[in-house]
C-alpha cells in the first residue's frame, strides 16, 4: 500500500505531481458495488459541515496572512493492470462533493474546472457529464427545484432516485454558499481549495476491490497526526528531490518504500514500552511526542495532542524537506544514544521521575546540539546536583517530595548499572513508612516487643499516658489515638530514617503491616525475579547496617536513627562526588 499526500489540484490534475499521472491513469472510476451518494445538505448535513470547516480554515489563512492547510481523511484507490483509471474504493463521497464544489466555483468565477470529466460513475455518469460538468447545462440545472413526485426532468430525461436527490441538494447548497461571496473571495476560495486542501491517498494492489471496500467501511479509524506526517515525509521527499524527478515512477516508489522503512524503524523504537515510558509517558500517541520533539528542536514551538487543526502537521508541511529528514533522524539517534548510555540514562531518569519533577525530555532539546558528550555530561550533572536536597533534616509530613528525591537519588545515582525506570513507573513506586503509622490497623495484634518499641519512640512527656494504654490487653479507638498521636509528636514515624520506596501494590497490601510482613513479601518478590530498588532491598534485609541490625522481625527506634544517619552520610558522599566530577570536567 502506498500512502501519499496530494492537494486537490493534484488529485484531479493529470500533469506533473498529479495523482492520476503518478499512476498512469486518466480518471477515477466509482464502481457499481459502491453505495450511492448520500451526503446530507441541511444545516447539520455533511456537505454543510465540510463547507463551514473549509470556510473556517480559509478565513484563518486570510487573518494570519499565510497558508493554513485543511486535511481530509484518506481516500483508498486501486490500480488494475491494463486500465486507464484509478478505482475509488473508499472516498467517493468526498471526491463527489469536491467535484461539485469545483464545478460551482468554476461556473461562478470562469476559472477552468480541473475536476471536469475526472470522475466516472458506473451508475450516474450521464448526470455528471451532461449537467454538472457543463457550465451551460449547470445554469439551467440550478434554476430547477426538486419535485417530490417527479424529481427532476431535464431535456425530457427523468432523474428521480435517492442518489440524484442528494447530488442535486449538494449542488444547490454549494451554489447558495458561494453565491453569497463577491467574485474576489470566490476566486481566493477556489485557489485555497486547490492548493491548501489536502488528501492522503492509499493505493492498494493485488486485493479484491469489494473486500477492501468492506473492510474499510466496517472499521473506519480517524487519521492520527503521526500518520499524516509520515505521508507528508514520504511524499514531500519524493516530490521535492530533483534527482527523483529524473527517475521513473517505479524508482520513485522504491525510494518511498525505503523512506517508509526508515520511518517504521523510528516508530517501532518509539513505541517500545521502555522507550515510551521513559520519554513519552505523558502522550497518548508516543509518536506524536517524538515528532513534537523534532519540531521543538527546529524551532521553539509546542503543540497540543488531540486537536482538530493539525498544527504539528502544518509546521512540518512548511519546512524544507531536507531539514525535516535531518532533524527526524538526528533526534532519533540522540534519544537512542541517551537511552544506551547508563550515566545519561540514570541522570536524566532521576530528573524525569523524582517526586514533584517538572522536567521532561523537552527541557533537554537544546542539548541535542552539543558537539561533545562531555559537555552534555557536565550540564546534566549540574541539574542533577541542583535537584538533590542538601538539608536532610526533613520529615514525611512536611517534605514528602524531598524524601522521595533523596531515596530515588540513592537508588539511581549511586551505582553504574541502569535503573529499571520502566517497572518503577509501571508499579508506581512511592514512599512507605517502615514502622507503621497505625500499628493496630487491619486488626494487627501488638506483641510485647511492639509495645516496648512504641514506648521507646515517644517523647518523655507522653510516656506515662502511652504506657498506661499500651499495657492494656485491648484498646478502644480513642486509646489507640493516645499512642499514635504521641508517635507522630515524637517525629519518629515521619522521620527520614523510617522511610523507603515501595510499589503501590505492596503499599496497599502491606497497609499497616510490621517489618517482618513487608520483609516476607519483598523477599518473595525478589525470589520471583521482580523489580526492587537496591536501597529497599538493603532496608528489608538490614544489610544497610554494618553491625548490630537487631531483631529481623521488627524495625525500632535504633534502626530509624541509624538508617537516617546512613542516608545522610550516603547523600553527602554522593553529592560531593558529583560536584567533584563537575570540577574535573570543567578543567
């Protein structure tokens, strides 16, 4: 299947760049198996909607004093050996309506009707050829009115069927619409229609026309922006290359196939789950995200996804084709290189995914132009250092994002191996309290050891009341609040040393579980090959402690104090190491 973009002039033209000439055809044929023409022409009908949409784009083009293109959906054609026409499999409604518009504008302005005799209908050829395409006959036709009983009587010939009713209605609607314009605007609109209204053409081969028609009409899917730009890329490169003009159409098609394969290579890479998650997670269509990066690398512009005006397509459509191709490949190679390099990958990933981050790959487009990787390393490193909290007297209640930044830095920036950002994002790893905030939640039963740990953590002023309720065999909800509130006041529950990263699923399942319950589940996950950040593993194996890890079933005050100091020391060492690296590279 070949996909090419043509403006309306080139859809109907048999001259250079024309679709018909490209496929050695003279006209479009609409076979008898096709449904009849049935575009409504009342206020909410398809003809009226198309006219209004075209007019809106036309006036926008006038206001901005620069061309603004309008894109219709695919039309699907088939070229059979030994024929001098392209068979229309999907798109006859659009081509028919466009032919009517062009015929009316030609009649009103005196311009040549480039659509004349370009559509051949198996079931209504005489109506188009004898009346719509003939200006002198068209004038008489426009003076007629449809009779509900007899339809139209033209030169003693009767037309009284649904097909002709809608054709006649579309004709009258277009005439009414364009007649309200002065001649200058009629001519300008005619020029707009020819040059700024675009259609992507699919040409299929070796498949039965009826089968293709059935499949298309049972599963219509709107074009994505990326599909439009792909067709533009392939078409424009072939159209604007002087070397390709000297080649045969078959050679041009072969060149287009090569360009298509290159595009597909990029698209397959962009849609890889790891690449998509890392670079383009905020986009519904990752290829749109990639192409918006390409655009921003050329000019400082931003485009919204899922708009009906094809702004991104318009941007590329007005570019030099060599610039488009160069930036497309350059962006691809740069992003691939960053993903392969463990240092760049980890440092960029840290900036992308730490809690509260406002960074995305768009913020690093200017680094595409760096001549040396060392220079990029240095700039990236400075941004990383600036986003690692330096003051570590932080707690969960006041600064949860900063705690997240600290713990992610430990996991991502301390080693040389690539961090698994895909599973980190997929499993929604977040902060977890190692010692639970509500120890008796989910019907937990406090052991003697748990009670002693709680008493040790609370402030001296709170100990008498806490001991009184904690020694009871059972506690009321109000009594539970006595010690949980005291734990919060002590600062230990929300202390940096009581925090680690845990997946959202484990967070929910663990709930108010104690250390041993969380430890068991995480060790099972490790055994099954699941993703666990290194710091979390160290916490739940207590290998983070050089000596005296204490009870392997519980996390206590001493562990929290030691863990907090270890984090402080590691972050200080890491930050200093990174700063020294910057100094080394700047000399």
